[in-house]
């Protein structure tokens, strides 16, 4: 399969930000006087929009309490917390190389627009992406709306797109949009959880993606004596 559009999740896929997210959540819950969730619960919601994430972590809260919690989280993550959140090794080179190779590149993330813009600017990756969508602009994952909007904006059909992410929410969103998905195992959800959703591949990290894409293009160029293969679910 040869794809035109590659859509990347951000946290846990391109950026190793789980520790900073968990630290910021811990501080935010402390600020509002609520019980601090266990670290594993905090890690599990990474990838969701903040509203959905906070509701899962604090289900008994009301709308005002969640709004206060979100505000404190944003303060800690964007302004106060100093926990490093670097790009994964090789991620910047991969994105630049894929752009140079002619792919359309996009981001679909649970981050806010302010958070993504800050990360794009600090990482220098802003120059390579053709479009981005954030959870505070449309529906949160696993709803497919982010992918639908990116496909429409860039003029790409669903079979020509692949979603790359590290969580069930990324893979479920891709399935809901009838888009192929590739999992990376460097983020917050365990490989067995990702494999249960039958992605096209489960790679160690995003730096393995160019080789996999090359293999898919090579497979497509091999003639078949029994007719065309089902391109959507080849191993």
C-alpha cells in the first residue's frame, strides 16, 4: 500500500511527554484539593482531550470543578513544570525525511491548540506539517472527526491515509474513520492492547516507520497471479 497522507499522534508517538503529563496532573489535582489518581491511571488517559481525560480521572466532579482542574493542569504543563518532554530519538529526522519524500503530514492530538503550537515551535517540527487538529477544536479521540477534517482539508481519500499512534484511542479513531493504523510501542499503552485492535503493524517507535512504508510500497509493486490483495489488512 502506498499512502499519501501520514497522520501522527503527538504525545507518546513523537514526543516522550508522559512523565511531564503525569507530573502536571498530579500537581493539578493537588491544587484543587482532589484525590490524586495513581500514576498508571494518569498514563492511561494520555491521548484523550482534556475534558474527557479529567472526567475519567475524576468522574464525580462537576463541570466547574473539571474546568478548574484543566486550568491548573495547563498552568503546570505549559508554564510551571520542568520535567523534560523531548522528542523520541530519531523522530525529527523521520518527519523531515518523510516530508522530503513527498508525503503529506498531519497531526491529530488530544493536546490543546496552545499546547500543540508550543510543542511544534519548541521542537522545530512546525515547518514539516501540512495540517493539524487538536481536541479543543473538534471531537476528542476515538471519535473520527479529526481525521475526517484532515482528509477533507488535504483532499485525500481514506484508503490513502494511515494514522500512527501509541494508544488504543488512536487506533480506534482510525478504525472509526475507515483509515489504516500503525501502532508504535514507545508510548503509554502496552503492545498487547494495541495488537488487540489489529493495526497494520506494531512498530517499536516512529523511527521504524520509513522502512515499513517502503516495504508496503514494494509489496504493492509485486504482481499477483490470483488478483489484487486486500491492501487494508496485509501483515
